[in-house]
C-alpha cells in the first residue's frame, strides 16, 4: 500500500509541474504579440473614471475589428499587467505611464480625449502596414 501511495504522489507532482510549466508558457505567449498581427494594449485602472469613459470605445473597436488582438489589462490591482505596462512603456521611452493608455505598435495614446479621437485611425494604419 505504501508503494502505491508513493507512486500516486510522484505522478501527482509530475502533473502539477507539467501544469505549471504549461501555465507559464501560455502566459508568456499571451504577452507576446504574434508577428504580422496588430495588437492593441489598453491599460486601465478599475477606479479610474477616465478609463471607464474610454472602455466603451475600446470595446466597440474590439467588436468592429475581430482580427485585431485587443489586450485589455487592468493595472491597479494586477501586478503582472502593471509590469507589462511598465515594460512596454520603457521600450518606447515613456517615463511615467498613466491610465487610460493605449499602445499600438510604437504609438502611445493617453487619456479620454486622444484615445476615442485617434484609436481607430491608428488601428487602420497598423492594419495597412501589416497587410491585414
């Protein structure tokens, strides 16, 4: 009986490790845009009223452009999303990112005026560049 329990525990540990590795790989793939695909990162804060003003615009464009990869990421309460925001902004030379913020390619839009006014044209320009 002891031998069966040891084998079962060993198998359980192997399954847990495989699941953990799969989870890490899947998360990394989700944070890396596919080549040739347009990715729109929308960073927002749950308590940010300006973010909530922009959210319907982003959701509308998400429905209008199903081939665009919309990454909608809450940054106030999610350290992984906050780290992604900081990393992308550092790569683009943006020292103090705020929310609401949209990053498409190398272009950054911030605020509840610029995002609704410019996001669709930015998406169209990126789609034209990528040939989609």
